[in-house]
C-alpha cells in the first residue's frame, strides 16, 4: 500500500514536471488585470482586442500573467534578478521605477530609434519625463490614474448644498453635508483613503503643499503643508472624515460612496464607472466627478500615478516585446484602449469623439491630466519616503502629533532619506 | 479493615435538576460554538447569493431573493477559476500524500527508537520552522528556476509538504506512542518486516493522527498564497491566486464574485473534513495502557 | 526502545531530506544574506553585523517586537484555553458529529486572507453588522482601527477565530486517544466529572497540548495577514508586528540584508517565547514517553 | 444477610439483547464467581453492577436499596480491571491513593493506608515507580491494591488474572483467596477459567448466552451439573459425554453404546425417568474412572487403549469402547500400553444422565 502511494506520488510528480515546457513564440506578459482588459478588451461586449490582433498578425501566443499590484512587482523583481527570465513584457507602476529597478530594465532608446513609436511626443510630458532614469528611457507610459473629486449630486441636493468651485467651498460643502441619518448611519462629508500617500498628497497639493519635488528637494515643512495637515486633522476631529479614515482602503471608499455614506471622495477619475455601476451603486449616475479644485478658480490640482510597459533586461524576446509596446502605444490604440476602460496617457485622446461619447468625465479628466504631476518622484528611497509620509500624516490627522511637528519630522526624515539615496 | 459506610441515597430530584441544567449549559455552549465558527462563514455564503447592492446593507436583509449572478460571473468572467481549482486539487492531494508518508515513516522512528541524536533532532524539526517562509523564498526562487521547476505542481507539492512535515512528524509520533509496543513485537514475531509492521499494524491504528495531518496539510495547500504566487505563473497556478485577483487594488474588490469563489472553494475542504471525521473519532481501542 | 539502525535511518530520510534541502540550506544562505547588503539584481556587499545593528537600533523594530509579544501570548494562551474547553465539551458527547465537525473546522478551512476580510467587513465602523450592533447596544461607536490597543485586540480575536480549529483538533484527537478504561477506573475511584477532567484527561493530553502550544507559537510569531489587512500596521505604524516590520523594512524596499537579519532575529525571539515548552518536549523525548 | 440483589437484569444494545432476565443475590461476605465462555454476558453484568453500564431493565439493590441510578462512587464499589487500567501518569503510590485523595482523606492518613495495602501486597518498594516500569504481576498487585485501599461494599474483579502467566496466575489466585478470607468483603469475580472459579468461589454462577446455566456451590456444579454445558465447562479434563441407549436386560439396567457395546449397571439401580425412547447422554468424569476395582465401583466398561498422556504421578488414558471414546485419570505405575485391552471400573452413582435433546440433567 505504501509502495503504491509512493509510486503514485512519483508519477504525479513526473506528470507535473513535464507540463512546464513552453512552446516557441509565446510572449509572456506580466501585468495587472486592468492592463490585460485595456489591451484586449477582456470580456467586454464592445471589446477592442488590440493585443489579440497584433498577436494574430505576428503568429504569437500571448501568455498573460495577471497579479495584483504588490505581488506583481514582487514577482517581476524576482524574475528580473534571475540570469534569464521567461517574462518578456511587464507593466510597472511609476513609483516602482527607482534607479535600482531601472538598471534591470531594457533601455528602450535604441529600439525607439530603430523603430519609432507613433507620435511619441503626444504622450503627456510629465509621464514621459518620469520614465527616463539616469538619462535612459526604460518604460513607455500606458495608463494613468489622476486623482479627482467625486461628489454625490443627490446627497448635495438633499442637504441643500451647492456644487463647490473652489477648495474652500468644497471644505464648507463637505462640512455642511455631514450628518447622521435617523437609523444611526453616518454620512461623511469627505471620504478618502489615508492608508496610502497618493490621495492625502492630492488633498495637500490643493493647498499648494509639495512633499518632495521632481528635483528631489524636500519641501514638507512649509506653511502650505501645515495648513493642509491642520485642515485634515480638523475635518477628522469634526467627523467630516470617516472615523476609521486611517485604515480606510479603496474597497471601503467605493462601498461608502456607492451606499451614499459619503458625499465627496478623493479618487482617480476612472473610478467614475465603479461608483456609478447600476448593479452595485445605490446612486447610479448621481456620483459626478470634477478636477480637484484649488482656491484659484479654474485651476485644478492633480496628483497622478501611472503604469508603463517595460522589458526586463534578461528577457529572451526583447524585439518582439518592444513591437507589442509600439503597437499598444499608437494613437488609435490609445483611444481604443480607453474605450476598454483605460486611462489614456495621450491628452489628445480626450478630443476623440468616440471617447467623448463613451466617457462622461472625459473633459474633466483632460484638464486633470493637463495639470497632473507625480505624487512622489522615483528615486532610490521613493517607497520608504511614502512610508514615512503615511506615518507622519496619520499621526497629524489623528492628533497624535501637531501638524507643525509632523511637518517638521517629515522634513527631517525625508531629507535624511534623500541624502542617503544620492 | 473497617466497616464501609452505608449506602446513602442522594436527592434524586436535585440530581435530575442538575442533569437538566447540565444539558442546557452544554446545548448553549454548542450553540455558542456554532455561532462563533459558522457566523462569518455563513455571512460569506449568504452574501454570495446577494446582489452587489445588498451585500453591505445595514441592517442586512435576512430574507432576499437569491441571485446566482456571481457564480455565473465566476464561470464566465473569471475563466481561470475552475481550471486553477484543478491545480489546487493536484497540489493539495500531492502535498498531503507526500507529507503524510514522510511523517508516518519518521514519526514511527521517533516513537520507537531512542538515542541522543533523535532527541536533539526534535528540536531541530521545530526550530527549522521558525524562519519566516517569505525570507526562505529569497534563496529558493533562483534555485527553483535553475532546476526548471518553476510553475510546476511538483515544486508546490514539495514546498507545502516540507513546511508541514515537522508538525506531522510530531503528531504521528504522539499517536504511535500510544500504540503498545507489544503489537510491533507481535508483528515481528509473525514474520513482518519493519515496513510491513508499519503499514499493516501501525498505520491502521494511527488513523486518527493521519487524519489530523491530512486535514492540516490539505487545508494549508488548498489556501496557500505566498508560495503559489512566487513559484507559479500559468500551468500550476492555484485558485487562491484567482481569488486574490478578485480582490483587486486597482478597480476595487468584486465582493459578490469573491464570496462566490470562496464558497465554491470551501466545498471540497468541508467534504474532506466530514470524511476524515470518521477516522478521527474512530479512536484507539481500550487496552493500550499496558504498553 | 531500539537503537537506530540503517532501516530506521532510511525511514527518517524523506522528512530530513525535505527539511534540509528546502529549509535548512536556504536558511543558512539567509544568514549569509543577513551579513550582506543586497537588493534585487545587485551583488552582495559584506557588511558584517551592520544589518543587525540597523534593525536592533530601530524603534519600529522594538515596538513591533512588543506588539508581537503581547498578541502572540494572548492568542496562544486564550486559544489553548478555549480549545481545551471545547475538546472537553466534545468529549462529553456530540450530536451530529459529522456536521458539528465540519462547522467547527470551517474557520480553518477558509484562507486567512478571506477570514480577515470577512471580520473586517463585519467590524467595519460605518457599515459592519457587528460594529453597528455593538453601537446599537449602546457601547458607543466601535472605532477600533484608530486605537492601537483595540486594533490589536481585534487582531487577537481574528487570529484565535482562524486558528482555534487547529489547536482544537490536536487536543481533541489527543483526548480521544485516552483509553476508556482509565475513565472507568477513575469513576470507580469516585472521581467527579470535574476531577476526572483535571486528574485524568488533562495530564494525559499534555503531549498534544505541548505540540499545539509550540506550533502555535511558531505560527503566531509570524502573524502577518491579520495586521496587514486590518490596519497595515497603522495608524502611524503603531500596530506593526514583527512580520509586518520585516515586510515594510525589508521587502517593500527590497533590502534583503535587513529582511534576513529581521528573519533571524525572529527565529531567536520565537525560540525565546517557546523555550519552556521546547525544553519540556525535549525532556519527554530523552526520558521516553508514558 | 443479603448484600446485593440482582433482580431481573436485562441489557440491550440497541435492539440486541445480550443479558436476558437474570436474577441472583450475593450474601454479605460471599465470594461469588461468574463464569462462562467469552460473550456469555458475565462482564456486562459485572459492569452493570459497577455502574459502568446502564441497566436496561431490572433492578440492582444494595442493602435493600435500589441503586440503579447511583454512580459507582455512590454504590461504594471497587474494581480490578482486566487490563489493570493504571493511570500511566501517576506513580504506584498515587494510583493506589487516588480514590482516597478524591475522598479528601488527609495526606498522612492516606500515606498510611497506601503503605499498609502495599505491604500486604508486597509492593511497598515500588511505590514511587510509574506503571510502565512494572512487570505484569506487579501491575496486577497495584490494581488490586487500588481496589483494596478503599472500604467498599463490594469488590468487583473483571478477569483480573487473564493477562498473567500460569505460575503468576496461581500465585495471585492464592493471594486473592487469602485477601478475601481476611477482609471478608463481598466480592463478585468474573472469569472464563473454571479452575479460578472452583478455587475462589463460595458460589458460582455459570452463564451461557446471557442466561444462567447453573448457580450453586463449586461442589454443586461439579457433582450435579444441571446440563451438558455445565458438565463439560466445569472440571478438567472435561467430563466424558457419550450418547447411549438406556434399557433393561436381565432385570438390571443396561446402557448400550452406539457401537453396540453394553455397560451393565448394578441390579436395583434406579435410572431416572427416561425420555426419547431411552436415548440419553451419559457422562462420567475421567477421575471417576479407574483401572482397578475398589469397593463401590460396581460397574465397568471394556475397551482398547488408544492414547496415553502422562501427567507425572497420574496419567490420562484414552480408550475406545464400542464406538465411544472415554478418558480416564489413573495412577501411573507404567502399567499401560496403547493397543492393550483395558477394563475401567466406576461407581454408578458417579454417572450423570442428560436428555439428548434438551441437554438437561435427568433426575
């Protein structure tokens, strides 16, 4: 009996082992599911299968490995540390393209000279610049997520509050719209995720505050930063922000807005679809979005995060992979991907009639993308810089530290970090 | 010897009351255990039949029209889910067999043989499990890749079995300890080899231990995420990876589909537990104290 | 007790080969890593014990260590007590054993991540069934996520919920293996149920209790998902435990030297908290078994 | 004085009845042995008396009081188990003293009592050992000591000697006998070994398939077995049972063997009322057959020696006589040879006759 079991185990192992062999001309792409959907249309009825058409033309089988953000980068970095990897093409988040990672990516300039991408300069400049590390282009921007202000029109109307145009009006409106329903349900004026740096920095940047600028100057200890943090702390104290705001994640933000427990929310434009999903939202079509206002009428503040395509330097099929990048980054492909739900990195795409028809927030997002800047620049200590920011910001919001102390600590610690990274 | 005290009849009415009270307390405790264990699970299962809009409603609807849309979505939109469940099954069964076989063998030796090396190596068995697995994957990843084992069922089977073989060895040892040594001796006298003694005499009597080990390893392998993430991509991808994709940090979690997936994933394990329960309860027959 | 012979060594081989190749050898390399500075794709730079100094001088490490110590001890001992009580209850007879078993083991059958998420949803301050019920009962708003002691209590609760079946199963199986005639003898000797439990059941379950204690310490010490998914160590890194610290300071920044050093410090820490039980188990091994 | 009444005991497991309406009494100070083959229900009855098995039907009275619902502790019984059931995690001293400890007997008194019992059983030097460090016989003594240390109304023994070797068994048997003679505690003893039953019992109950086959003193059972089962079960070597046809020839009773051989019985001997046309089973114990006539051995049977089994001073002689096989226990003086003709003499009063159909004794 034991022998039989052992034999079965060995047999099982042997069959399992033989499966790993790969067929020729398979291109392995590692990305988040949204990139796959953007490039192939996924299961959408109106799917635009851009990558699929390319694969058919070139007789390539696409092998998509889709993972969530954290695991995706963890896996990619491990793969890139090997002598040779089976991953040919990868989607990477801008904050992850730090110099040490960039050195493991294939420099794309030679490929682009030999075989240029159509109207490359049509891609938003801020995004293009952020993907050049140490003078080398290592990635091509593909998808952006620019933060904006979502608001529930119904709730505003119910509370008799007008749609604000400036930052101060928004703060007043959020306060005015905060109340408790008869059944004990609290409605929060402003919902944001403070377990991450992006949305907090979006709020602060509306006050003109900058954490670390593109030239790696730490500018955290500024009156603007103190003002912004003070406002956040006050909003928390007054109950305008959700009481569990420091642990509030994306899922809870979405749920809160869908259920009408939040009036304003800080989140990327593209969240519009999820918040207004008739299958999931109690307020379908009622949650509008606008560029995040500042106190300067007409001027938006927009933090952005974006994804790019990159090729691991130890990949075996770099030319083939580059060809797919080229295909996906074309002007028409950008528009078609946007129809699949992608955030187009070419501002011109927002002028396309197909997009204007499909995306109600196209005009607003175009403004956002125009004014967009990256929340934290990519440098060796970028990830640690965000950790420090989250810690000090949360301390200030919960009142564990005064905003002044938090800003000062942020300044000192970030300066040390930047100095170490240089 | 002095005279025994006379038989005193206890208060039978009081005893009956105490008996009823005991039964009530026991029933209440069982009820508490059921609520504690099952409520969160029930929440998942019930939610998987609710429309997305209703899932987070407070107060929650107890009575609602069930929808199967999330299960449909699981089959049609998350096409990877059911095939990866097949991979999960292969890996979980393989790991369970490997871990059980290895630990029955070593548990037997730890129970029946004695020397200083063995006593010391028990500490080693446990100490070796103290390093967080995520750190161990640092050197393992390139090695697995170099051996061309990446994305195979085998690598997961080996990893899962290894990470449980220490505990299973200890479990098997305690159970085999309770089997009288005279039984081994009887088998030897009957002409059995050590291996035959183990398979024919020890294993049937240690079924409880084997059942416990099998449950632990299977459940672990069935739900494991970290190793599956690091060591598989396509061919050996397991179901938890799909579940984690449903919990999406870019477009938000699709709760209905997540709950449906978890419910489906729960079924085989529940079946296994109900199956293994027979062996767990079977118990060792009396008379083993003489050993 | 027999002396080791070649056959016995052969029978030990699968277990020890697996452990040596998959864990021991890599662990040794991890120790070497901890003496070096390295990240993805970079060469190793030998720095001696610098990484250990970095970790040991970090206030975040010590806060995480303290949190870990509190949570681990609470989890392991409370869980053990509940498991023993539950096993004793089951030992007194169960109706519908198959179904009861399936129900009791269910928390263990779902993945840790999902388990934590469900509790997080139910305990959500704004919309969670349990949190809202607590509030409706007049205990005030259950806003655990901004209060480190409450957040760590929730972590403890969820960890116990998820792993209780593990401890229960080990202990219950141990109790089931006690020969029935011992209970009969003790009843003849005049033991009440309570005395029977204390004098017969419990002492004879000690081996199972030892194993479950040791392994629960091992698992609990690297508690991660509960904290990571509930608070991510926040607010302001106040609820970090060692595994979260390791992830934050090692993996998130790709600093493998720090990660490896933290890993080895965790080995020492868990050896420390479980040492009494390890010693007891070793003694039982040396002196043979009852 | 009657100490224990067992009144119409029934034991059912689900729909299976294993003990059928059994009643008997145990007198104060009596040593009662339940004997029978395995599966006859003897252990079940003992465990019902102990309080370890529920009594499905009937009543158990101790000192005239119904105790069905009482726990073993309240019934004040002590028990020695077949597998000893020593607590593996306690020392010998703790094992013996456990019941006293539970009864909150003060420590010093407890130690005294344990010491006294241990001395009686000659295990005083083992008090600090654990059960696994003891030999079989020592464990048995500890088990008895554990029962003795209390002052029970009733001692229960569940095949306590069956795990011992022959020599130890004889030794322990003697010890139990002496103990009972000095303690005079009412005892109930279960065994499948008729020799134990005969040597220990004041009274024996022989059980078969959950029924009482016979109840009485060892002499009753040996001398006047009520049926073939008891006749064959009690006594070693087993009683010779031979089918015969009883009749009369020449004014005296004659038994005709299956092979045609005839055994003449003394004239004037009155056979019991015969059934089945005189077809009966005749039984005689081997020790009641002799190769030399003595006064009183007024009947004889002739045959040919088939096999010899020397036992030392005695010898078992197996003889073929007219289609029947008989074994006799004779004094061995080297006088026998297989194949030789032999005449065995017996006292007709030692002859047992049983109904061939009901197997019951004919009186």
